């Protein structure tokens, strides 16, 4: 289970770095669609970490409930 958590954490870091990099690239592009891509990238940069945090929090709460019900 620990290996799975480490792999998922590494994938999360790579995803965040890719989103930050794409935000920078879209900000510097001079293309008609660059503004829309930049706004989408900024949105994902904010929403994805919040969603990941919510999933981790829900998993933590549900695992506590499962342990309490077993006791």
C-alpha cells in the first residue's frame, strides 16, 4: 500500500508541474486561442489540487469510520 501511495504522490507532483508549465507557456503564446487555453489552465491549476485534497480528506474520514465500526 505504501508503494501505491508513493507512486500516486509522484504522479500528482508531475501533474501539478505540467499544469504550472502549461500555464506559463500559454501565458507567453501569441495565438488567438491562447487566452482561452490560459484560463483553462489556471482553472485546472486551482481545481485539481483542491479536488485531490478533498479526495484524500474523504479517504481519511472513511478509513476512520471503518476502523471504528470494526472495533
